[in-house]
């Protein structure tokens, strides 16, 4: 099969093109670095079979971050036959810089200029550009399918490797290198001028050799090369384009959204609206609707089953299949809505602005503004979010961002908060949920700060990020986002959850000697749960069933609620039934007080994420950091739950005022200690007679 | 010699050259089109001024303030 690479600058529309050419549904967004790994798909043009490889965006063939390294290695492997180079028309000059780098390597290129926005900065004369670069150029209008067919036809062309070097290279004086390395190709000299360490390392040069090569080239060699390339590009643009005078990416909205005083409030308002719509207004309405609908379907089936007089069969379907599962299923609207809003944020171009605003704050705790994308995506699903940590260009920042991701409360925890919290807090559950989300963020930032001063110092972080323009999401895309998320949720419920529910059911219905017990007493799960439960006495839930539900939740967080429903023998999707059952002292799962519920919710928020996230962490940050991450999560979850339990217990006994006062005085003490510490540090500086770096 | 860090908000300057210790950052700036002779302008600053938003070659780029010292300007405002 003939391999075709899809290469281009970040956010130039590669994956959108990949989706339309191969009829795929890969994740896209209006942000730098949505694609972080290669994606392959085969397609046919007539009788010829091709495989198209989508790569993360790059600016040149000298990688800076982890995802750029992926593309660089793919290109240098030289397994492909052709490269489709996607350029954004609004940033043509800079996009063509990469084209030149590829042409220097002698690649066979098909240049596709993408016209993403209606308002364009350049008006392109395709023929002239073709003539200047001596490669085929196609102007792609995203709406028009005709051009896609044209591109497919061009792929069938015979491989056409460039023989003549690009003319601007003649003007560069490589003589210093030529005298030392006589028999090398032109590309060797170019890469040496570029001081491209990654290239030489890939070609097997040692650090010593690379250092020697870099010593030979002029000090400003990189600048000489970049100047030559850009002067050539300036010429090309003058010949082939008419330029409209506006700044690409600039918008009137930024006056408000990036304003010194309004930026943070605006972000918080947007986030609050998203959570309000998801949890309470639209989301809750559709959830209730779906819940009643599911009950309507399942109750006749259960009635029919009860007539069979087989308690095992009835319990199996009522508890393992219908009860817990339909409860989780009724949360489909809320989960899908949350993903939908996150996708809208991604598409809008606002996330880059958020990264810009948050670089200040996150910088203080040793993170980069770029982490905000990963952390925001963490509200949807930790597993996919952890992968986006590849955007970081520093290993420590990448590990830190990936480790913090699970503290952002993911969508799988929505049922836990609504069902368990709702039982005790009723209408004021909204404040509990907001509090939990905030607690997740605060814990994440605190851990980041601690890691930054201990294990994972992150210095030399670069932050160079291009601003995309604001864009509206098309109706077609809205439909795609919704259908994709509905599908993935249903698949998850239908595969992972159903099998997990059956396992939990079997473990809680059979003893170690495989004897069926109807009420679960003496079952395997009860024995395990009872063994572990005393450890949870200090955090307020010494109950085998709750501990078992938490254990089951290690596979997927939704299982926590479905297990609780199963233990309490709830066989319908009505959320209220589960909620009221956990208030009854006779139930298997029973919470004695508000304090123990709060502590349970906090534990669910902070403890080890699902199996899928753990395996993703293993893949992205390695065994050592995954284990450290899990240990930190368990430790932090236990400690914070303990504190919350005891504070809430105190509030129940002494009233809320003394507790608030105690908390305030603790915070004041911490602030005072920090102040004294800073003062001592400053004094030391004064002693060094202003010679230290800080006060020079 | 002034750098982009010292530049005034919303005024155009001409870049003289790029100079700094971190080779990767220098190369990235050059790749992004921050080469000698180009016009550059600071468009916005973040709340604590840790990041600046700049305009270069007709597009917007946000850069950490400490890295702006790499961008050396020709003295006068264009």
C-alpha cells in the first residue's frame, strides 16, 4: 500500500482534511495541537490503494515539543511516497516555511492551500505559486467536495522527486562546512546550519560529533538560513498573492475577554453557564425524561420475569442489568451536553485565550498556560485529556499535567454527585457540586506546587502560542459532536459497565464456596468489603458495600452508582428511589450523616481514576510516575476526606460558625508564616549587599 | 539596545536580530518569521504581565515575557 503523509502547521486543518478524504471522524478543534499522535486510514482511488497518515502539526523539521517529535520522526523515516502539505491561506507565508524545509529534503509534495475562513488575508494565484515552487498546488474550499477528488487524482501521479536545489540555497555560503565534510549532501549542510540536533541524533551522530559540527558553522547560521528562506517566501508572496490588510486572529471580543479586569470573571461566567446548563437546566430536564422513559420500558419486562418465580434470574436482570445500568443510562443527556460544550469551547478558539490568561496563574504553581487545555478536557474524560499533555515541551510539565488531570472531576462522576449528594442535600446540592469541582481544582494546583518544589521542577518552560481566530461551529459539526458522544457513551454502558455490573452481581451473590445467597450475606464481595471497611472508619463510611462500590469504581466511575443501586436492590431507573434508599438505616448501603456523605463524595472525586486512565498514564508518563501518581491520589483522597469528614462532623455538633472561624484562623496562620518566610528571605538578600539575582 | 520586552504597547518596532541561550527557542522564533527587518507590535499583556501577545507578519502570537528578551529591536519606533 502506498503511504501518503499529511503534514502542516498546527491548526491548519489537517485532521478536517483527513476526515473528509478518508470519511473518518477524528477529533478536531480550533487550537494548537489537537492531534498528538499519528492516525492512519486506508482509502482507494480507482484501483490504487493508499494509506493516509495524519500527523501532529509542526512549524519546521526541528521539533520542540513531544508531539512535534512524532511528526518529525515519521517524515524522517522516509517510508512514505508522497506528502500532502496543508497550508492555511490566512497564514500562507509562515505555512510555506515548512514547505521549503520539506522541499529541501527532496520530498515529493502536493501543496493543498486551505481556505478555512470566508474572510481571507491573501488572494492566491495558484498558477503563479505552482510556477514559483515547481510543485502542484490546489486551493481547497472546505465546503467543496470537487477539490477532494482532484487531490485524489493527483495522488496517482508518478513519484516526482526534485533534482534541482532551491535557488535561495545558492546564496548561502556553506564553504566552512564543505572544507571539513567534503562528501556530504546539501541536506547535511542545511541541517548543520539549522543546528538541528534531533536530525543528527536520528542519523546516529554522537553528542560529541554534533557539538563539533555546530562549532564549525557561523554563530548566526540559523538566522542566515531563516533569512534566506523568508526572503524567498516574501518574493513568492509578492508574485502570487494579493494581500488584504488585517491581522489574522485579531477580534473585537478580545477587548473584553482579554481585558485585565474582565478576563477572569468572563472565564468563570462561561464555565458556570456550562455547568449550570449541564447539571441543572437542560441536562436535568432531559435526564428526568429519559429516566421515566427507561422505567416505562423496563417495568413490564421485570413484571414478566417476576412471574417466573426464579429469584436468581429475577435478581440478575433486575439488579445487574436493569437497575444500575438504566440509572447510569439516564445520565446520558448530561454527559453528552458537557462534552458538547467542551467541544464548542475547543472549536471557538477561546481556549488559546484562556491559556494566555492562565499562564500567569499556572506559572506560579509550576504549570504552563498550555496545561489549561488538558485540564479543561479533564472535565470531560481524563483518559483522552491525559494524552493531550503531549502539547508540553518540557518533560516535567508533561508528567505534572498528566498527573493532575484526574483531579479535574470527569463526567463519569456526575451520577455519583447527583444521586448520592442529591439524597442528603436536595436543592442545595448545587453548592456541594460546585464545591467539589472547585476542591478538585484547588487540590490539583496545590499538588502541582508541591511537586514543583520537590520532585518535578519545571524550569525553562517555553510558551509560544499562536492565536487562532474565533470561529462558529457549523450545524453539521454540532450533529457530529452529539452523535459521536452519544455513541461512545452507549458503547461504554453496553460493554464495560454491563460486564462490570455482572461481575459485581456474581461476587455479591455467591460465597467463596460458590453457593448462591439471595441477600448477599456471606458473599465474596461482602467478605472482601468487610476486610477493608475498618480502614475507612476514620473517613466516616465503615460499610462493606460502600467500600465494594469504590473498589468496583476503579474500573469505571459510573459503576459506583450502579453497584450501590444493586446492593440496595433497586430495580428501576428512578434516581429518587436510590437516593431515598441510602437514607434508610435498614439498607445495605446506608450513610449515617451528611458528614459521611460529604467525605464519600470527596473520596470519589480524588481517588484513583478509572482503569482506562491508568493505562493511558502508563503509556504517556511511564510506570514509575503512574505508580507515584496512584499513591498520591489514594493518599490525598484519604487525607482530604478525613479532614472534610471531621470538619463536617464538627459543624454538625458545634454549628457551622466555629468551624468557619477555625478554618479562617488556620488560613491566616499559613499566610502569616508565608509572609515571615518571605521577609527572612528578603533580609538575607539585603545582607548579600544586593548582589543576588533577584535584587540586582 | 532594546528588546521586545521593553517595547511600548501598540507601537510598531523593527526587529534587528534574535539572540539567546536556548537554541530551540531562537530557532522557533526564526521559523515563526521573527527575522531581522520585520515589523512587530505588542498587542496585549496578560494580567500579571507574564505573557505578551504580539503581532508579527499579520498574525498573533503569545509569548512568555522572559523569552521576549531574545528579540532585539532596532531603536526607533516605526
